[in-house]
DNA sequence: TTGAAAGCGCTAACAC
DNA sequence: GTGTTAGCGCTTTCAA
């Protein structure tokens, strides 16, 4: 069955194609009689006409599509949320999302950007799986938004998680529960992710505000990809002598937090009674499934995806055009935080910071 | 900067636009002198020309895009693999993937299909998150492939996991290790998924072949979405008197297998020495992270996504046009299967099936 | 209030 | 071998 064209509607309604176009696009400028409008609409419905987007795109130079190129987005557990946010926003604005995964291959990326530009996408989103700084790729249209990454030359809108605020919330949660000896279970990589530095900064700031100078031994590291690495790092913490041993751990991610659980359990320590734990990521199938469920900081992937699409479509203005927008990371309170064990001795070397 | 058009190349090379088109599209039919070809290519490179896909699409009626509409695909852990497979195949064939998520909302689905058709996608993939039977939606183009679902009227190509073969492999693995009392930890839903019936069928067949009549008490159920439900079901199994108690469990999915681990641990049972477990799904972050790592059957999401895109693009023929293609589910051997404990009494009521 | 005609950028018959 | 021309289906002046 051949597609029905605008000329078919015109013929059925006994008018010209321009009239049909005018009516169907609700062009208020043109004065078409109410009677004609009705007849055209009726005819369109009867023959089942929907405009050919390609022809319309050629003529109007707008395709109602938005291109999304990402490194490994579609294959990781977080990816879906970003896609879903971008896709929902696109749909609400009558746009379609064209997705390309590059697997971080520069050649694929270059081809993808070109293909998307050739397809005349109205806007583009450049997304990465982890918050990082990227070199601005060649050939991106002006209407490009960076998602979960910040371009080295900050010339275009970008949205990233507010890691510092998230880190602060995590440490404050522990402080509020009465902890003073709080460890930072960091990620150990030759080229540490942006998030690591930012969350560590938050950790130091909040402790300083509380007059706590962290013991260097409280800063431990794991590879970040396995629970086992979190367990090993936690073991090092729990091996500390009682007066230096942390009563709480802020973990770089939920997977290492899972490892902290294992380490605690193997020593007969209860969470949270003997050890409080806060994670980061709110990773499905991890944070919620742990026993007890893990208190953690959520990465706002859905919201970032939505923000990116809305800005790309011009439906929203970035508050500060030259700064990445920092999307809040909400704390998800579950059951892994309580007050420290009563027997826990107060820290020995916790001198208040004397910065003015 | 305005896009460069074919006429710019023609002007730069001193030829007509048709010559440029002929050269750039490698039309072997047309005899263009090698010298002219070189000049055109040179000019195209110099001015940085790439064809406008929209204009080309209008003219050729082929857009080199493929539409993928799915229910909740992008938001679940498995989704990425299907997307990645489809996307890789699309890219290899020079096509772009247009993605729409419907959240299983029929109105959204209808609009999505229409939008994709209006955008003149060359082919369509209709995907679901779980293997199920679907009513064929209205308006799908002829070139549609069903991914991870089978249309009620089997008129179009479809690909689903080979659940029966996967289930057989799981149970055979246990049988080969020497188990005779093998439980089936099923999913408990009012409207059970296709996979449940198929895997159960495999379970019964393989046991029958081995001359084992399963004790009805070995068929237990959990809600399938939480590890806790798997634990509770496993408890019921382990509460059975010693001579009826299973030495191995085949679980509907990895999450419930995780629950089986918890149940075993709470009774001081070692896996696999005291209890062997096989899961299904090979779910990242579950199967591999369990201690010991779980032997399981993988769902071939990537391969199914790739198959669907290749068939949609005509790059591959379905072997049996009217039957869904059954994609093999490979067994992933890890460390949760061993021979049954030596002390385990052999089953009491295991009479061979006498079916011819 | 409506229709005729041009043109978006490209490809493919058909001339020459 | 290469250029001219028509037309994909639509929107948008402009004229009537």
C-alpha cells in the first residue's frame, strides 16, 4: 500500500495542496474558512494522511530529531536512566531520538557525528558514561549539549552531577548520626575520575567544618569495579587499632560498599550497629538488595538526560551559560547508618581545623 | 556556516551536479573518466562535502535508518545488550538507529510507530523487555522484526531466547555432576512469563530422560524480583526431610539464586559442596559477584539485537520464516556446581519414566 | 479566502 | 563521457 500524500487529501477535499498544508499546520496567518478547514480535516482523517517527515524536513530544514552520541552508554546499568530522560523530553517536544554508541572509538565517534549532522538533526547530545572532562569533538553542531561530561573548552551547555554537594550530604549524614571517625573509601585508578576528587573535597570540607582532622589512614582505596576490592580496603580500616578505627565509611560507590558489608560480616560486625556505611550511585540491584539496604547518594541520571534534551531543544535555558549545570544528587536513606557503638572511644587526634 | 551542497562541489570541480553524484555514489554504470572522478573527489574533499541525508532520502525513498520501539528496554539492566547488538549491526550496514521507549503505554506506542513510519525508516524492530507473546500493533511496516517477543499471529520474523535448550543445559549440568534430587525454583506470577513454562518443560524432559520422577515438593516458587523470595523458597526446600531434600537447585533467575545462597549460608551449608545452584540470565552484578560465582544460563540479548537488525536490513534470512528464531542460551560455568555431598542418600521414589 | 508556482538538495532518466 | 531536466512530498511566498 502506497503512502497517502498531501495531494490525495487535496483531491479528496477538493482544494489545493497548499490549503491542506495551511490547515493541517494550523497556520493562523492564512484566513481559511471554517468550513474549508473542517472539510480538509475530515478528508485527511478519512484517507489516513500523516505528513512525510522527510519531505517536510527537506523543506523546513527542521527534522524534529535529536542525535545522541555516547561512549558506552547503552551497555551499562546507569545508561538507561539517561536515555530514558532524554527520550522522554524529546518525545514531549515531538522529537525523535537517534542513538549512536561509539564504544569510545574515535573513528566511530567521528563517523557518528557526521552521520547525525547529515541527517540534519535539530540538536545533539554528547554523553559519556562517567562524569569526565572531554575534548570537544570536531563537527558538533552549535546546538550541542554535553551530558555527564564537561567540555575542556567550556563553550557549550553541559550537565554533570553535583558531586561535591552529594559528598557533603553523605558525610553530614554520618556526622549527624554522631560519627567522628569517618573513613573515605576511594577509587584507585591511575587517572582518577572527576568524581573521586570532588567527593574527597566534600569529605575534607565537611570534616573540617566539624572540627575534625581526618587520620590519613582513613583514606583507603579499592579498584572500584568489584565488591572484593571494597572488602580488602575495609579490612585495612578495621585492622586499625580501636582508637583509630573508623566507625563509619563513606564509599566511592555502592559496589565497594557491598564489599565493606562482607568485610564487616566476616568479623562479626553488624551494620549499622557496629559500622555505618554510605555509598554512592544508588545502583539498582546493589544498594537496595544489600542486607541491610544501603543508604547512598543517587546519581541523577534521568534528570540529567532530561535536562540535556530540554536545553538542546531550546525549551530550557542553562542558568549559567558558561558553567556546567550541577544536578543535585539526592541522598537515599535506607538502613546502613546509625549512631556509632557506645563503646567506641572518641578520636585521639581530632584537632579542630583553625582555618579562619 | 552554511552547509556545503553538491552544487558547490560541482562548481569547484567544473562539472555538473549529476557527475558529482555519479562519482560520489560509485555508480559503475556511468562511464566517467578516471581523471574527472579524481577531480570530483578532490573537490569534494577540499570543500568538505557530505551528502544531505534528508534530501537523498526524499529522492531515493531510503533513509538508512531503522526504528526501534520497545516497552521499557532502556531502563532495565538487560536492555543495553539488545540495543548494543542492534546498534552495532545497524552501524555496520551504514544505518542509524532511532529509538523510542513506550513504557508499554499503548497511546505512546501508536504515536511512536506513526512517527517512525513518517520518518520513513527503512525497517523497524519491535522489542520487549521480557520474552512474551504480543498482539501485533497496528501500522508496523512490512519490514518489521520482533525482538524478544513473538507476535500472536506469526506473520513476521521474530527472535527469542531458546529457553528450552537453556533449561536443558542447566539441568544436564546438574545431572552430569551426579545430582538426582534437583529442585526447580520457579517464578510465581498470576500470568507467568513464557520463559517459566518453557524452562519447566525442559526440566521435566531432562529428568525424565534420566529416569527421574521429580518430587512435587521440589517445585517451589518466589516472586522473582527479589533475592528474599528466593531465600524463602529455598528454605522450604531445605526444610524437607533428608531423603527428599534436593542437593541442587535450578533457579528461574540469578536474583532468586542469590536468595538461595543466603538460605544456604544461614544453615551453614556450603555452595557448591552442600548445595549446587544454577541460575538463569547471567545478570551482571549478580551472577559474577556472588560468592562463589554463580553458574548460570546467559540470555543472548546482544546476539538477539544483532539478529533482529540484520534481518530487518535484509542482510540475513530467518531460517524458518514462520517460526521465531530460537537464539541459543549458552551456559556460563562458574563455581556453584559440584557433585552432591557423599552423605546424601539416593532418592527414594525415583522411578524411571516409561514413556516410549 | 484560496491556488499556482517555486524550491529545499539530491538522484536518475535521458539527451547529447 | 557528461550535462540537462524532472521530480521525490512538502511548505511558503505571491498573485488572484
